[in-house]
C-alpha cells in the first residue's frame, strides 16, 4: 500500500512540474513563428508565416493552435499573392475577452497586388474567422502591423508602419476603424501599451535623414492617438532599434539593440525609464558579435525575461537567446538554444506553470529550410525531459489516410539522433526525400504533399541509427 501511495505521489509531482517540449512546424521551404501565447485552456497559439511547400510561389499568413504539450489542434492560414514572407505574416496574437483570438500582421490582396496591407483578423476559439480589417493607402506602398492590444472599451489598437511613416490604428470590438494616426517619416511603432488616462505609450525606431541612422523612439499619445510627448534614445553616429515595450509598476522598459554601446558589433540594449519617459538606466548584453533582443516581458516573481538572438554564444551561427534579469537589469541566468545553423527567438511569455513559451525559427532542426520553432521550458529556461516522452522509436500510420494531396507523418524517437524520412512508390523507386537531419527525443510530425504525383500506394520509411521502419499509405486524387 505504501508503495502505491509513493508511486501516486511521484506521478502527481511530475504532472505538477513544468511541461516542456520542442516542436517544429514547416515544410521544405521557409517558415517563421513571430508570436506565441498561452491560451485560457492551457494550450498555446502561434502566428507567423509559411512558404508554399511545393513551388515557393506563394506565402501564407498562419495561425496554429496547440494543446499543452505542443501538439497541433487546428490551423488557420490564407495565401498571399507572392512568395514574400515579409508581406504575408502574422506578427502579434492575443486572446480576447470573449475567448477568441485577434492577430495582426500584413497581407497582400488583389487590389494592392504586390504591396502589403496592415492586416487584422478575428477568429473564434475553434479557428473560424469572424471578421478582418485592412489598412493601406494605395497600391504603391506597403503597411505593416507589429503589435495588437485589446483596449479598455473592448476595441483594439495596432502599432505599425505605413511605408514611410509611423502608424497607430484604433478599431472597435467588431473591427471597424475608429481612427488612424501617422507620426514622423521613416520609422516604425513596434509595441504599444494602454495607460490609465486611456492614452498609449508606444515604442519603436525612427530614421534620421541628417545622420543617416536609426534611433529608439518612445511616444505618449492621448486616447485619440494625438502625440503628447516623444523621447529619443541613441547616438547620431550609430544604429539603435527599439523592438518591444513593457510596463512594470511606474516604469517602462524598452528592448532592442545598439551598436554604439556594449562590447560587440550589435549588443542587446534594455532601457529603463520613469513614467514620463526619462531614462533611469540602460544595460547592454552580448559578446563580440551581433546580439539582438526582440521582446521583453515581466515574470511571475517580479523580474524581467528577454528573448532574442546571439552570434556571440551558443552552438554556432545565430542561436536563440533567453536572458532573465532583476528589475535593475542584473543578469540572473541566460540560456541558448540551437544547432549549427541559424536559430532565432521572436517571442517569450511565461506560462502559468512558471515555465516559458518561446517562438521563432530554426534551420538547424525540422523538415527543411527554416521551420517555425516552438519551445516550452521550465522556470529556469531549461528543456527537461517530460515523464511522457517516448520509451521507444516508433513510426505511426499517416493521417489522414487515404489522403489528397497532403497528409501528416508522425514518429517517436527514443533518443536524439540523425533521421531520414523517405517516400517510395509501389515499384520501390524513391520519389521524395522528405527529411534528413538531426531530431531530438520525442514525437515529431512532418507534412507530406503529394501534389504532382500519381494516385496509388506509397511507402514511407523512417531510418535512424538503430531502426528502419516502413509503413504504407494511399494517395487518391
């Protein structure tokens, strides 16, 4: 009896601990994740962009919903008019007060041809589109949305850019435009927060034509988007960028990079100001190469968590970088993630279990090119082994089967290692090398698109260091 109680205690402790995982989503070409949040059901929502997996002719605005273990539940995407990943992408996602989701980014349309509109779409909790909104002056310029927040009145504010000017857009709760304001020329509002007076703080970067350099910009506007005060940070001789704004108590924190301070070509730069935008301190983090912060958030224990990239540390190339500091900017710990290729973090949020959900891209792992990369760590930024990780290597039946023209092939790996996933026709001829590279321990899913192939029976084979497993599938047009 005591032994049974002890086993139940261990299982309960394992379930109470932070769930961790490392997932890639993508195909043969390039795919990026720009933002990830934890949803009220304990799962996660990710937005970014995807390339056409067969011909690289088009790009897609993508939203993926996963469960608490990072397994996909549903996906929403729509196609742009070209292959440009900068013109068809989700940049920011939030869960709304009614349990749905709102995403902003950019998307091309038929009217504006090859130029992007600032784009906002509202989905319900199951991924069905409720409404959308586009902002774009004419077909000769592009507009982009970088962050969206829900306001006290139930509406939304989006920070972004409109070709050569800095942009704020206000929508009501149904996506109807209430006002838009353009500020300065040649710049971006990357982040926005609402203030007690129903106004907004917004941060970004502005180009100075006289010095031919970028500087960090912090702007306070009223409830109608009219400028009240503006502060600039940086040198006239070097480039600086502000990507994300955070409020903690009566202070503001701006995250970005500088190449006028620090010890490298570019260093992560965190600026702390008072509520009036007056600088209290700034800190740099990095080595001799390029190191950039894309986001900063507050943690449950009252500290700061910073996500970005580093070329100074890690496994090689560009590595994802996570840094935790106290409120004075003193580093508490840092972790790098990645392989020999280029790997970046664009988003971080602390989950309710104390761990962190990270989003970005990797070309060190995954199905090919750059893949959307979602990592869930524990509270120390560590990827620990879950008690639910597989005990053996297994290749599962594809789903759906029969299929037309796409299907998912999933497999478990008992340990990290080199993997080959190949497709053969009924004559035993190789028709597709679906994946070749390094995969970590755990479950993995790779999409197979049979467009261009004949209907019929195909075989898919998983080859690892110690295993060769083959299964059959049926493609019916």
